[in-house]
C-alpha cells in the first residue's frame, strides 16, 4: 500500500531526528577529545625526587662518596751537614765562627709534616745533634694530630733574617743570632729551639708584634688553623719531650717558640 502524506512526513521527521542525534553525539565526542590533555603530557613522569619536594636529605644510597685520601706514614732521617749545606749557612750568615756551636755539632733533620693544604710534605730542619730525638718525637705527634705547618726550610733561604723567616711563616730551628735587643745568644743559636708557624703565633713584647705582619693573630681567641693554644696538641707534644713553651712566659709572649731549656 502506498503510504499517505502523513506517514511519509512522520518517517522524514524520525529520520531527521536520528540524524540530528548522531550529529550531536559526534560533536560532543569531538569536543571532549579536543579539551583533554595530550597523552604525552599526561604520561610524563615527575622527575622531582621525593626528597627534593619535601626538603629532606637525599637517600644515602643515591650519594656517592670518595674514600678519604690515604695519609703517608711519618718518616724522619738525621744526617750530618753536607758541604753544600755548610756553605749555604756560612754564606747566609746563619752560622759564623762566633756561634756557640760548631758545624760538626749540627745535623740536618728531614721529616714529614702536615700542611695547610691537608697534604703531607717533606721538611728540613738544622738542629743540634742532641736535640734531634726530641724534635722528631714532638713533630711526629704534630703530624699524627694533623696540625698544619706552612713550610719547613732552613733559614738560609731567607738570608738568616729572623723577620723574613717569620713573615714567610717558616718553621725553623737553628739560626746563629742573639736574643732580640741583647747580646745573649738565642737558644736557636745552639740548635735547641724551634719556632712553629711564626706568623700565626707571633711574639708580643712591650706592645710590639713580631713579625710585624702578624697583627691579626694577636687575638688568641680566634682559634684559626696553625694557632697554638694552651694545652693543645702542639703544647702537649713538646711537653712530652720536656721542651717549654714561650706562650706561657709572663714578661712577654712568644707563642711560636719551644726550647729544650724553656727559655
């Protein structure tokens, strides 16, 4: 039977409604896809570690650490003065025929010391033969304690000038000179006294500071590397070999100075 106009219109209306519904669903689906984050962004991992976001320290398993540098063993050797060493001492004036000891009574001590750079170095001291055992014993203790020493060369490198030696922060023993301002031989002239890190440990006498460049170290409460303090490792090391410290004197303070006689 041929459909009438009314049924044809109904079919057209139904078809149009279905088509409109399909189009509407397609539009909604397309819009949702357009507003969503791209998959590549949504799946990007978070590279910030939990410790970084929380402010806590990283896990020790994630931190690599190098083993501490091995410290070479302490060594010391005592030898007679070579012809070259004697010539250097005579040329600089650190030894003269007037000195209270002969060159034959002196020895060269070659030993290990700990530097301000946290490394082991080899130093040289000229000392009386009868003082070498005490010096080696005390300086071994300083090395074990890792007390820093700036340099350790005979005073001839500085023309035997006490001021230049101190300004260079040179730790030394023998120097044939008088006590400052007197005509009495210093214990250094006998090779039985040592000045340790003289820049960090100046002599203070009558309001004057020696070396003159050591003003910042007059304040002994600073506790800076190389400064010697009462009852510290340096004082104990020399006390163990019965050497006295100039830092305990009353008429003046000579913080760098240790000697077999205590003077």
